[in-house]
C-alpha cells in the first residue's frame, strides 16, 4: 500500500529536481518519488551491509571469499 510523505525543498533544490525531471521528460513529482525511493533503498543497503560486516568473523570471511586473489587473476590474463 502506498503512503504519502510530504517534504519541503528550498527553491534551488526544487529547480534542480524540476530540471532533471524535464530532461527525462517526466513529471517532477513522480521523478522526486523515484529519487527518494532510490536513496532510501541505498541507505537500507548500506545499513544492512554494515550490520552484516559487524557480526563477529564476517568481515574476515567476506574478505576470504571475495577479496583479491592474485593467482586466479594472473592465470586469467
């Protein structure tokens, strides 16, 4: 279910938003909603990543699995 959030922008921010929406041939209100949703998704992702990496041993395990591996990159070249 969609909910409504009201935000206030200063004139400069609104003009920039309207300009970007115009360049994309979109309604400024719909464009603003997409931008806000994208930024909220990014914030949730970063918060979840930080929480994941703060768990004991996770940072080391992540680095072990996905960190740079000199042998595989050298043999791929």
